[in-house]
C-alpha cells in the first residue's frame, strides 16, 4: 500500500477531529482532538509535526477549524472543559494561527452571535488577540510576502482592521470593551504600525504597501488625529539622526494610495512639531507626487482656512528648507498674492479665510532670501498696491485694517527706496484680537510694530491738561448697544447678501434697507430689478426676521414701480409657471396690485433737506436769485393788509400730474389672462385652485378700475364666467363692475354693447334662480 501524501494525511486527520468535536461527548476524546489540531500550529523548533503539514493546515483548514469551533460554541463539552483547558486548547487555536484568518473569523462570529456568555467569551478572545500583538503580526505578514489571497479578501481584511471600533460598537452597544473604543484602539493600531516600521528599519527587505493602505484608510475615515498623535512624535525622534528611518518613512508615505493621500498629509502637518520634522518624515514627496503637491501648496493654503498659524509655519517652512523645494515656495507666494489682491475674493470670501491668506502671504514673504525678493519685487509691489486698494475700499473695518497691516509689512520687507507705509493701525491685534497672535503671524515684521505699542492720543487721560477727574459722568444707563454690522449702502451689495450670506444679521439689515435703496437709486435698481425680484420671490424666512413679509413685499412693490415693464413681465410669467406654491402666486398678485395702485396715484414732491435748511436761515436771499421773488413779496403784502370777516382754510390748487399706470396697464393685465384656462401639473385655476382664481379676478378688476379713462381700458375685456363658487362669482362681479365704472358712459354702449347685454342677462338669470353673490 502506497503511503499517503502530506496533504491527504492532514485532510483525513482534520476530518476525524471535526467528527469527534461534532458528535462525541467524551471529554478525553474532545481534548485529544483539540490538541491534535493545535499541534499543526506549533512553530517551536522541537515540533514533531512536519512543516509541510503545518503549512497545509494553515492554508486549507485553519479557517474551517475556527468556524467549526464558533458554530459549536454552545456545545455541552465546551462548558465541561476547565478554565485552563479552555484557555490552553480552545482559545489558543484563535491566538496562534494565521492572524488574518483569525481576525476575519472572530469579527464574523461577533456579528453572528446573540448577546450571551458565548459572545462575551468570543469578545474576550478578540481582546486578547489585540493585546498580544497579533495585529502587528498581521501587518508584518503582509510586509514580508503578500499572501496568495484575492484583492477582494485583502480589501475586506483592511476594512475589518480599520473599522473594528465601529463594528464592535454596533454589535455590543453599551457592553463594548474599552479597548475597542476609538480613543484606545487607534493609538494601539498606531503603535503596531510603528513596530512594523521598526522591524523594517532593522534591515529586512519587505513591502510597506499594506501598512500604508491601513494608515491611509484609517486617516480618511477621520482618525488621523488619534493615529498621528502617536506616530508623528516617534517618527520625528527616529528620523532625527538616522537616514534609514527617513527612507522608511518616505517609502511608507509614497505607498499611501492617491485617494487617501490628502487625509494623511492633513493630519501629519498638524501633528508634527515643525517644518524640520515634516521634512524628515515626508522628504521631497511634494516633488514626486502630484496629489501631495496639490494638497501642500494649494489646498491647505488657499482652499481651507480652519488651521492654526502653526500649520502655516510648518508648510511654508518645509517648502523653504530645501533647495529643491524652494521653487514651490515662490509658486505658492505668487498664488497667495493673487488671492490676497483679488477684489472679488476680498468681497465674497469669509473674513476668517482672508485673515488666513494674509498670514500665509506675510509668512511667505518673510521666508524669501534677498535674491528671490529682488526677483519678485515688481510682483509684490503690484500685489501690495492692488490688494491694499481692494481692502481699503471694503466697508468692513477689519478688512481695511487687514489691508493696512499687510501693506505696512510688505513695504517694510521690500524697503522701496527707504520709504515705508505707515497707517494709524499700529498692531495686528486690531485684526485678530491679541498681540500674541500677531507675533505668531510675522515674527520679524509685525512684532516690531507691537513693541512700540499704540501711540498716545493728544487727549491722553494721564495728561494734567486733560484731566477729567472733576467732570460729572453722563448717565449711560439708557444707552443701547449698536450692532457692529452696518447695513449695505449699495443695492448690489444688498443683492449679494440676500443671495449668498448666511449671517442672519446681515440678511435682516439688507432686507430692511432694500426698499429705500431701490427708490433712492433708480438707475441701479433698473439694472438688477428682475434679478432682485426673483431672489425676493423665492426667499424664505430662515432666520425668523420680524416683519419679514412686509419688508419683502415692500421691496418687490418698489421694484415693480421703478422698473415696471420688465418686473411685471417676470411676475406675470412666473404666475403660471411650475413649482410655485399657492402662497407665492398670491404674493405675485398682491405685489402687482399694490404696484398698480402706487403708479396710479400722483407723485408727491418730497422736501429737499437742503432747501429746508436754506429756508430756515436768517440770511435773506438776494432778489435777483429768483425771478418770481418780487411777485411773492407783493402778494404777501397784499394778503397782510387785506381785512376779511371770515377766512376759511385755503388749499393750493391741485397740480395735474400724468398717470404713470396708464401706459403700462396692459403689461399688468393681459399676461394674467394668457393661461388661466390651461391647467398645469401643480396648478389648476379652473379646478381645485379656485381661491387663486377669485383673487386673480379681483386683481384684474382692480387693474381696470385704476385705468379709468385710459385709452387701453376698452381693450380690457372680461369673458363671462359661469361659476357656482362664491369666491369666483364675487371676483367676476367686481371685475365687471370695474369695467362699467371705468369706461366713459358714451363709449360703454358703443364698445361693449354685446358684453353689456350678456352681463345683464347673466345677472337676471342669477337673480331668478336666487343665487347669492
């Protein structure tokens, strides 16, 4: 009989052990089976099991063995084992085999078992697995030689390692172990990664791809602070004088996948102690990796602004520390100059981001050497002049202060013909709130201004001449604190605030002054009338502003009065458009009605303050200044010398003014009749939305009434509507009456004879049937 092959012998032995564990109740047989399976995991030099069989068991049977143990975790024989037997036999099978297989089976078992003592036991084994360094063994296994597994299995294993706290928390809930919490697990993972790097630095030839993937995936899931808080200081110390460690770190970061590079670098620049440590850990990664270059030179400087000044110092100092990286510093300076001097950026970006960019600009300039400064002098001068102009034109005080301080620092650094700018703003603390922050921004330029301190004013309170000790203080109990936010002075600023601002105070102030800005500046209002109307029509009261609806409606009415034809065309078109609520459609009708009423009224001349001031002056104007002056003087003398027995209040004769509504009445009226009988997807005037139909008829009637004696009135014809709804009948009757009252009586029978008799017949029919209107 031929001897069995090692693979066949292992397979038969394992099958026999499985049958024993599944069917036997004899404790001795069970312990022997467990001992046999455990022998295949014995890696000691004196092991009696051939290495070929051990390798076959690990490859083909280890995962099945662990799954069998978990499936039989409720068996009676397991509870019959002593504590030592359970630890030495059952637990050891999980803790001494291939770590990647053990971890996957353990996490699968935790997800399958219900809360019980068996689940607690499996959780305890997982805890021992982490505490005994098996995670480092797993990472080291993939460093030495990649196992022959599939990419899908490796991705699953990577997910289990990184998301272990989430998986255990979702399953264990309040009974989770402290070691599985993120605050303890990720520092442990960082320690295991560092220990693997320590083995690599010892001279072993291996690959860091899987370790870099683990680091990148953990960072991208938001745990970079916990990981790098442990790793960064240790790597900084190890790379301080050891080039081998530096090469290990460079290799580790080069193997981080591109999609996770940003998360790793962002956490690293915050965790390292300074630019020197960053340079030792990542080397010239920015020169070899385009993603790293984009993150370091652009995203962390221009697109994000949540980091402290220390991060700016680290990034810019890292670029300036090496001769090969200094061209990137010059490139960064050019980009930062453009961003700082851009008028649109000054106007639209948040104040915090502008402060962040200003710090980056000052730090970058401070790191230039003399030759680079001479090369960039013209660009810096252009940046300084253009940027200062953009900042000084701003209506925000802190932005103006920012421009002054940066201008002073740039002029001092460039030393243009010995001339330096000098503003009244003495220090950066007016910009950021404290002199300490200023020293962090520009240690060599701005701090020199802080040392001198603010200059005393002429009315120094310490001066004897200006002593106010004997003055009685004012009662300031009734004073009110005013908001630092000022309302916009220009209509376009108001529009931009309503569109993009998230500041409730700015939005409220803009809404309050919008109507007055529209009426004061007619030309500016006509340029953006339709755009502003659109914004107001779609605007919601997100900040619970007092009188929000009143301010919104008043501004829309002012726009319709100021630029009647474009605004009315927009509103009447949107009235029949899709995706509008009934409230918005009613708002459109109310705005059109109020605007038509205002246009139909005579223009009231408002008194000019300058004229009133001149009239109250004690000086008598020269008679030649006004040709009608002598007539007024004569009339005044006659009135003063004429005696009357009784004199009523005399009213000046009314001055005739043109009706502004008559020329545009058709633009208010006709578009609203265009689609009233065409039901839309969400809007049916002739169906369920009869409330809007009634309001529409009232509005149309009002338009006809306001157009009395206007030539266009004869064209405003109303078709007969036979509706039984009270709201609609009232609207029809109001509209018909408006036609009859608005038309001249001599033209009524000539132009509207057919409609007049139809209306008479319709009203007679309603009266006959007793319909109440």
